[in-house]
C-alpha cells in the first residue's frame, strides 16, 4: 500500500527531473589510487572524460578531475591518491536529481 505522503514525494521527484540514476553512468571508468597522474591523463583523454572515481582495494577513496591533473607537480611520478579530492559527494541512485544539483 502506498501512502499519500509517498505518492506526493514520488510525483515531486518526477516533476523535478527524476532520480540521479536516470542521468548517471552505470559503469564509469575508474582508476586506482596508486596509478600516476599520467595514467589518469591518458585514460581521461582516451575516453573523453573529465572526472574519475578513485578506488583502493575495491573501496571508493576519492575523485580525480582534469583540474587536479593540471596541478600535479610530477604527473608521471605522483600517485593519484596524493592529489585527488578525498571527500567525494556520494549519493544513492534513487537520490532525486534536484537534491544532487
């Protein structure tokens, strides 16, 4: 049984653009925290993307962006884990788009 409150919430989500799952990439490219900024650069260039989730032993530990690459002192030697954003914004696929925005 669906309550009136839940029905209103669902219609609100639809009216405001749906859930983030409707817009996100289901299986994004990612990179290991031990990879170099050079590795990240090549992956971003080859896949035409600007952000990469960073994983360490199967756990999301951060996000590296194109901007982070420009700030790396030694792109071929510095590990992604040293210059990534270690506090990424994380939501569930059901999170309404208006909330994420």
